[in-house]
């Protein structure tokens, strides 16, 4: 956690042997020298004067404190990788659903085409039956007339 931008928000000195840095719960960084000089009162931030607690910045810091100082490039890569996995999963699911609906649509179109053919065949039979009925009626009228 030795990034060049990590410094005391009061005197702007970096961490060094004998001058450790701590981060406050209000997210300000203060060095041990400024703390000892009295620039910071116990339980109060020396920068914004808010009530707060200090956590020493070290390899043993809590995960919340460490997160403030992590390399954004590696953090971004990690999250982009996770996002990529989620996007790929969702895209596969959407593609499967689209394929399902396309197949279903194709099946319905085929069914509609078959039904249209059946309707045409039935209309043809009805037309033939109507002609036969008309022919029978004509011959019956001729007999009884």
C-alpha cells in the first residue's frame, strides 16, 4: 500500500519509518506526527472535525481499509471479468430463449400452412358437393315438373 498519492491530509507527508499513516472513519488520512502534535484530538478528525476512529494503514488493516488503497486496475479487471461472465451467461440464456421462440414460430407457420392447404381442400370438396347438390336438385325439379 505504498502508492505515491497516499499522504497525510494535514502535513502531506508520506509514510516513513517512525511516521505511520492512519485512515479515519470519515476517510481522511493522518500521520502519527500530526496526531502526536495535537492536530488531531482523540475521537475527532483533524481535517473535518467529525467524530471518528482511526485505523492504522498496514498490511494487517481490515478489508474495508485495504479496499480504499487497492490498485484500481486489478480491481476493475476482476469486476470486468465477473461482469463479462454474467453478460455471457445472460446472452446465452437470451439466445436459447430466442431460438426456442424462433422454432416455435416456425412450427406455427408450418401448422398455419397445413391448415390453409386443408381449408383449400375442404373448400374444393364443398364446392364439388354444392355442384352435386345443385345437379341433384335440378334433376329432381325436372322430374317433378
